[in-house]
C-alpha cells in the first residue's frame, strides 16, 4: 500500500508583512481609497473593519491573513474571538455601522469597501480568494471584486 503526500500550498508574504513598517502604508492606502480627510480617520476605520473581519475569518485563512498583514493589523485580526454565526455581507456592514459612532449603512459600506479593497496588494489575490470561499456570498463586492456567485 502506498501513501500519497499532498503538498501544502503556502502563500508568500508581502515584504512588509508581520512588521509595523507596513501599517502606515496600509493606513495611507485606506485614506487614499476612501478619500478620508485625515490619517486618523483612516486608521479608525481600518481598525474597526479589521476587528470585524477578524471575527469572521477562521482556520488557515485567519492564520495566513494575520501573517500577511503588518503587525498592528495582524494583532487586530488575532485578538478577535471567531463568531459562531456567519453574517451575510449586508449584516457584516451593519455590524461595522453599529461599531462606528454616527455611521449609517451607506457610510459603513463605504468604510468596509475602502478597507477590504486595499487588502489584495498586502495579502495577495490567492488569499483573498480563499477568504471569500469561506464567507457567505456578497463579500466579493466589498473586496472590490465582481461577485459572480448566484445568490441563494
């Protein structure tokens, strides 16, 4: 009887991953994408959205996400307790609105998209694809991708 070894696919990390040197770059990317007037606002939005995302990404994808992000962002992801109930994309946006003083569903959707759409250059398209595979339909649009999955 022979055994077959299945190779484990590893993702390469961005050069700034797992350190805090990439945090200012991430915040600046969010500031530019979301057209936020200040770095402080962009950082607040980034912290809120990444903390919310940290509750919904699990398993190897959660570990790989934390490894790929700058240190401060990785800590935000890792500090969250995984949710027991998967939120739809709309519910996820509503949860971000609830965490953000004065937010409306529209501003929360803008905030979520501004942060999540900046992640692919930091974490890689392959990891984004894996993360989207474990989330309910609808999240692709928040990551700046076309959502070609039929709604259920």
